[in-house]
């Protein structure tokens, strides 16, 4: 047992070293700024008003691009793309929207412990006032090329953000209270003079907040009463004064029409009035929270889908939602300010529903392009789309209680007035969204168990030790962390004739930052060299069942580990049994020296994104990693001074174990923060890039189901612990958007957008990421580029080419996955033989959904990922991040738009007709793709670049 304990400790030591190596790797300054999510902006000018901010590095509108940016040979009229319409001023419209919606530089929010006398104990009421500086930092530290995390942390520690030009100085919080109110305590303490309380909050750094907590004794009351005048915050930004006012502290009567008022004020899964982002927004609705809340939510966009998908936070982050989600946001902001509110439901007429559908397509100031006569019949008409009509007709709105009456408020119609409704209500009013209207995600761990006797009779046995269901609205900005506890046991008196190893696994999920944990049932395996003594967990998968409001379920699967392999399961010689599992080889394969199926240090961060993600949230996730960075640096001397790992394994350095417990704690926190940072950064920047391309291509794209992004840090399985490596990867388990062409746009713009989005991300992320980091990380796009460089032809595979495909000299694992994809209705573009990557053979391919046009790159293990392998020797390696690539593309979006437009023109107009004539000829398809890639490399990007674009300097 002593040796077993030492071995378990040693596993933790090795894993700790791997994670510290990952976190302490050098990340270039620009890459780090993108990952952390720090926005660089100019300070507000002295002459600007309190609500003014100047955005720096604003992307140029497309119409300012050079006239030669579009190659003339691609247009049939000067400057006019043929076959589809494009928007030439999409970036200008987006910039104007951002300038119009900038928040006040300073805001104040208020939270009460109770709003009614029945919930107040001993007449004591607690109030929390939070004053926030909404300005981003104007400066970031200057870092040298190749700066490490150590350099980054030290640079940030040397900066006092209170001296940043966007810091708000000398902030005062002032409030006066009604007669009979007694301030029992406050933190910090207040100055009292002339019946006014003043809190000196000092300077507030950009994106920082200061909280004041007040405990007061209030007079008895049976009706609505105001307890203060509404706290006001004052401060100085540059040379001008900025201010914000909170809504007054209110007490309401206990009941409305015989119903407890508290029922209309409580926070719910969909209308999260206690959500930190909702509270912050609600604080900006004062001093008239009813009118301003209605005006704000009404100004947001409408997007058609059915049911409660995003909830209040997701609708706020997307700045759009369907009628139910917009109603949830309005109710949440009202309840957050103490205004009772409830839901109403009805059915819109076709005309009203069409009005909402068409509101998704705002007028475009400058559309370019024309249609040949033959495509006139293929133009889009979303107002008559049956699915969109059904979704829009299912209508929700809000009733708010004000001045003793319920007032209807419909935030879906931009011109709606208080009291105006657009259909008759059906049924009773509702305090909360019905559960059947909620989109849900069920997360399950499926395990596969093998023992020879059972396998001969009934094959594998499948058990689900962990399953739980979430509402998608509660997962917005609340990533799940999936881990497993692993316990190891060996024979207490050592191995005699036979030997065995017993592993026990306990899976669990942790939700968000609050630490809410869901633990599954323990499961175990016995690895032995005794005949018929193997009871093995051969594989396990995470299963994601996504259910929409109509009850339709779509299942996504992510492999966690597989000892058998997909090639053995689905190879051409296997029917329903794996021959390797029927021989004595299992006593070696599943013998006592085999490592555990998973490692206790494996950690998976899973983002479910039914909405866009807030850049503010992504920045805060990055700040969490910066916050833990000093602890990471403090344990580096422990790791570097560890000495011989084998000495620890043999029990000769037990004195190091207490120190390694410190490393363990830091590694857990930092590993989780790192994974979350990667996921949040990718999603935030990908959202922005996808929106920009959609605006230019005159389609509307948005999530109508939760996209699933999984970032994992995995310790490789090896019998020799000191040979273990850490794998850092991101998998886009589900990354599809709904795409709807503008009215009058050609319908083929929808698959064109999907194809362009997939191809451009796959083609560009590797090259940009490698140029930024100076290192090579494995990705699907990278493998395909390597195949081209090695003169390996690409084969187009659909159902008609499977027999020919079966003869390719590629891995059986890849063949099994490609056959699966093709039989599900996809086409695949794959190299005709294995590709050498860093001296090792590998394979990857592009998978094309023939129905939607969506393209994803797939690696040999079935993930849609980038991958970096970290050596246990702690040598420096760099992170290749999709997020970095997209961040840089956003930095010069004009370049992206010009390149995307040229790519569409070339592929769809110069090459697609030949493909149609070739009737799926794989050689024609392959040549079209190669020509397009060469065209992008040699023509598009050089013409889209200008000499002043630093990204071009990086690329060329």
C-alpha cells in the first residue's frame, strides 16, 4: 500500500509539472493580449461629454478599400460581383451601431435584500451599491517579442491602472434617506453632513468596480414607499465630470390582486434578475426604470426561433433574441429594479409575424452585384418561409405593474408603445417560462465495459455513471468543467504468480465559477494477467443530447478515451465482434502494467453558447488567469528543483510531497483558468468574425441551438510515467449557425456563407497562428497544407467513391471515420496517402455537409481541433490558437471581407460550373479546391493587403 501511495503521488507530480510547463510557456505579446481579451482603446478626449468615448483601431469601412482590391477579371461589370449581392458598407453600419450603444463611462447598480415588508426581519434591510468604471484600459504594457508569462505578469504588476487615462478619479457616492430610516452600518464608512451621506471611493481603474454595503433600519410600512432619493456617483474622467444615478430604494406592498408581490420579483432561470450582467445593465435604466428598460430591450434585434434558448443574459450579450427571450430580458431588468413583471402569450397573425421576420434584415445603404436572368427564380423570400412564420407567430410579451395597474409592453416591435399589444393574450399570465418551452442539454458519460465471458455472450456492456440535464439559458457564460477522480490499488503483498491493478473512477461536473458540483456514480476496472481476469473499461464518451422547444433531440458525441479504437470496431473485416478481444493478447493489452483509462489531471472545459458571448466576459476570464499567474510563478522553483523523478517514485524523496501539494492546488486552478480562457476567447472572436462576413454577404446568421466548444488538457496514457506528455486541444463539437439569406438575395448565398466561413477559418487560422507564435501546432488545415506541399493529391469522396476510397493507403482509423461521415450524407476531401507531420505519418480531411454547405476540418481522432503536444522535459513550446488567428483577422476586417468576396467569386463563379458539369468527378473537385487555395495564396491576399497593414507584414 505504501508503494501504491507513492505511485499515486508521483502521478500527481508528473501531471503538475506538465500543467506548469503549459502555463509558463512563452506567448507573444499580441497573442497574449488577444487571449486575455484586453481591449486597447483611447482615453475619452477632454472636450467630450460624459458619455463619449473614442474607439481606437476601428476597422475601415469596406468602401474605403483600394479600387484594385477586387481583381477586375472576376467582375462582369466594373466593381460589381456577379451571381450574388454583397454589402459594401457593412463595417460602417456596425461601427455606427457600436458608437450609438456605448454605455455611460460610469454606472451604479443597486441590490436590495428585500422589497416587501413580509421579507424584512426586525425592520433590517441590506443594500448593496456597486459603482463601475465601464471604460476599457487605454494602455497595456509594452512587451518584447517572445515574452514569457513571467514577463507578462511582471509587466502587468508594474502598471497601476488607477493612473490609466481611462481611470475615473475622486469618485464620490452620495445619498439622502427618508425620515425614519436609520443607517446601522456601512462598509466603507460614510461621512454624514447636512442630512447627506457621502462615501469617498477614491479612484476606480478601467473595468473595475467598488462596492458599498449599507445596513439600515426602516420604518414599518404597508404600502409603497421610497427610502432614499437614489444614490448618485460622481467622478472625474480626464478634465470632465461623469456621473450616474441609481434607482431609489423602494418598499412595496405585500400583495397585488391577492398574489404575493415577491412572486413577480423573484429571479428565474430565464429572467435572471440577480445575474451580475443584468444587474449592471439594469442600473443604467434609472431614474425611470420602467420606461428606460422598455426602450432599451425594444431597441435590440429580433431573431426567429422557438422557446427559451438564451434567457436574459444571452439576449443581453447577443443584443437580439426571439419574443420570449426579449421578454425575459425585459422582465429581468424590471424585477432587478423592484418593478413587478409577468409574461403574456398569444399567436400573431401572418402579417405581424412577417413584420418581425423582415425586421431581421435592416436596409443596407450600399448593395453591389447583380443577378443573371437564370437565377431570378432562386432568390430568397424569408417572409414566406413556413418554419420562420411558425416561430414568429408563437409570440410573447410583458406586463409591468406600475401605479396600481398592469401595463402591456411588447419589446419585439421596435415602434411599440406602453399599453400596445399586437394580438390577444391566450391563457393566464405567467410568472415564469413553462418548462416545456425551454431548450435543454443533457450531458452524459457513457462507458463501455469488457470481460471475455460476457463479451462472448452479449458483447460490450454499456453503463452511464453520470447524467444530468441543464437549461441552455442557465449555461450562458457558465462553462462546465468535466473531471474524474482516479484511485489505484495493487496487491497488498505484491505480485506473486499473477498480478492485478484496480482503478476506481468517479466522474463529476462543476458548473461555472460558483463551484456547484454534480457527482456521478463510481465505476471500476480490474486489469490482470490472470486468464479471464480482465474486467476493463474499454472506452468512454461524453454524450450531449440537445433538445429544442418542440422536443426534437440532436445528439453530439465526444470521445474521451478508447482502448479498442474505431478502426477495430468498424474495420471491413469486423461484423459485430473485435477479433483482438477474443485472444490471449488481452492479458497483455489489459494487463496490470496498462495505465488508467483517464488521468485524474485530465480536465475538459465545455462551453455551451446559445447566444453570442460578451467580450467583457471573455476579458474577465482572461483576467482570472492573470490573477493566478503570481501563484504559478511561485511554484516554478519547486518544480525546477524537484531533482530525480525516479527518486520520488522509489520513495526516496517523501519530503517533497508536501511541496507538491502546493503545486497540485496551483496546477488545478491554473489549468482550469487556461482552458476557460481559450474557449471564451475563441467563441467571442469567432462570433465577431462570423457576424462581419454575414453582414457583407447579405445573410443573417445566428445561433438557434447551443454551440458546443470543448477545450481539454489531457495527460497521455503511457506505462512509463516519465514519458507522459500533455495534450492541449480545442474541439468544436457543434459550431453551426442558422443562416438566412436576405430578401431578394440568391438562396445559394446561404451555403456559400457556410462554406466560406468553414474554409476561411480552416485555411487562415493555422497560417496566422504560426506566424504569430513562430511554432508549428498540428491542425486539420495544417495537415492539408502539408499534403499539398508534399504533392499528395486530394480525393473527393461521397457515396459513389467509397469503393475506390477503400484502396487508399491511409490509417484504418481515418477510413472508419470517413466512411461514417460519408454514409451520413457528407462529402470528404482527403489526401490520397498519409502525410508526414514532424516526421510522423498522419492524416486529416475536410468534411462538407452536402445539404448546408458547411465545411469543417477533421483530424484523425475525429475532433475538429488545433493541438499542441507539451514535452515533459519542460522545454518551451507555444500555443497555437484559433482565437489568435481570428483576433488578428478582426484587427483588419477590411482585409477579410475583400478576401472572402474574391474567394466566393472565384470558387463559385469560376469553378462551381465546371464541378456541376463534371457530375461529382473527384478529380475536378480536387482541382477546383487546389486552384482556389492557390488563388487565395497568390492573388487574393496580396491584393487585399496594403503596405501599412501590419498583418500583411506578418503574412508576407
